[in-house]
C-alpha cells in the first residue's frame, strides 16, 4: 500500500515537473544570449535549430528570422529589471551593433501592435534623429512626445523587439554588445 | 530517509524523460505550426499577400510589421518550383522554410545586387536531371537543392514610409511561384 502511494506521488511530481519545465522552455526563447535588458533570440536554421526552438516554432507558428537574415532581440524588462509597462514612458537610448538596417517595434506580451493614430508601427534606423556622436534616444510612450517616439499601449505589459538586418553579429550574439539601454521615464 | 531519497531521484529522472519526450514531440503533434497557419490563408503554388500587421491584427507571428510580405507553399512531387519576382529599391529578402517552419535558404537585396529574383527549388533527383540537360532558359536561374518535399517561401519588402506602400505592394504582386517542368 505504502509503495503504491509513493509510486503514485512520484509519478505525479515527475509529470508536473517534466511538463512544467518543458512548457516553460518552449513558451518563449529562454536560451538566448543576454545583453543588458535584451535577450537575443537564437538565429534559427533547419540545420542548427535546437529542440526548444523547433518546439516553440511548431507551437506558436511564428515565422522566425533566418540565420542568414539577421538577429532579433527582445526585451520585457528595463535595465533595472523592472517589467516594461504601458503606464510609463520608456527611454531606449544609446547605440546598436553594426547592421545595415534595424527596426524597433513595441507590442504587448502576446505580440499585438498598439493602436496608432498615424499608422506608425515601428521606428527604423533610417528615420530616427541622432546626436552628433551617432547615439539616439527613443521614447516609447502612449502619449505624444517630442523627438523619436514610438507609440505604445497605454497599459499592460510591453515587449520591445529590435530586429537587426544583415548584421555581422548574426554569427555570434556575444561579439560586440553595444545594445541600447532601456530606462524608465515619466509614469502616469 | 534513504527510501524517500530514492523516490526523489526516481521522480527527477522520470521528470527529465517527460521533459525530453514532450519537447521532441511538440513539432510532430503541433496543430498551429507555420505551415498550417499559412495553409489557412494561402493556397499552394502561388504567392498570397498577407495583410500588413496593424493594431489588433497580426497576420503571422514573428514577422516585422515594418515589412510587407507574401507567402507561397510549394510541394516538389510534381516537379521543381520556380520563384520569380521583381525587386524593390530598398531592403527585401526572400527566405525559404522547410515543412517545420525552419529557415533553410535566403537571399536579400545586397546578395542579389538588385537583380530580379529567379530561383528554382528542386529535390536531389530533380537537380541531377537538370544537371544532365539544363534548358537554355534556366541558365541564369539559382538552383536550390531541397532536402524535403515541401516548404514555403516568404518574400518580404521593407516599407520605409507609408507613401511608398502602393509601389512596394505592386512589386510584391509581381512575385510568382509555380511548378516548372523538367526537360
């Protein structure tokens, strides 16, 4: 009797642990290299994809950026570790690794774009204003702000996605880690 | 004490096995992988333009809302697939993905030096047949050796400003993806 109870208990614990950890690893990119607040989504190709990326793609149906195309970074926290929230402004400032082109988008945690009056969905490296030293500051905010502004959701969790196209970094995310800092601005 | 320790080790081992089996099994049993999501929107052997991502609409997860894109599913059972398209001035890329949604091959505007896209996707056997007698019209075609039987192509073009959207959509509409006959 005692044996059966122990066996049952062990099986339940094992199932919960096994399924739980599998879900955790597959639900979002977890094994990417971290640079500041940013996590690099591992570049995926059919030859080198790890089992977690394969499972994530099969589950979410996402069209991942190819290994030869570029590199994607996502951030859901600022540099201080605070979760990004639409109730605050967030300042993305500094520089990016070398890339022919980059785009910055803000979505909610499910990947939905915020409402936008002028149809703006993203900021690209070609259109932002920079300082004399090439550095930039972008305000991610639900309300109008001067300068480079990316409209965001007015509330709820935010996710920033920085896509670097055609970057030498695609081969090793560790090399060169000049990623912009993310800091909190005014809150409403 | 020893007894519960043994049970604990057993539980961890079993959890590890469950973890591995689950992760490996997901691609096999997925019901919403990229292939099926595209199948719900687009037929085979033609490019289908996806609506651009906007507030409240995400056509397919993972795509950059700054770009506009068309997708085409292909199967190589009946013959190789030929993809031809005009190209835009700015950034564009054509990527080929396998049945599981993993990136296999791609070309972008810098690699192509602004030449129109013209590629032929073929299986090993079809490539061998082509090598024997390459028709003249395929002289300049880039031949992609495809490991599986199925896959899909994503052609995306950056829209740098809303004013250029119409022009870029027209370039996107020029893309064709059709079975080619072997000699």
